C-alpha cells in the first residue's frame, strides 16, 4: 500500500535530525501498518524505516504532484 506521508529524519547519517519532509510511504503487513520504506519527496531517495519517523499518513486523499514533477 502506498500513501503520502509527512515524516521526520531520525538518522543524522542521511540528513539533519528533526527535518520534516513529505513523501510516499510504502506500507505492508496484514493491516497495512508496517512501514517498509519511504520515498523522499525532496530528493527521491528511498529511506529505511529506522531512518524516519512518520508524523502523518494522508489516508483520506492524495495530493496530485504530477505537474510539479513534469515542470514546464
């Protein structure tokens, strides 16, 4: 299951601890509650569950970012 998420960096090896970003959370498990990875919306990097703390899961809607990615 994929969801847009707001997350905080918790590992100083990948960024400044406490920085907050948006991205795509990849969840699994029987209830979809186990974080597998996060794709960072800033750099596109794939982050491990131990490197981030999920602040919010946007389960009710999806923000369309297609135009921002494509550009002019």
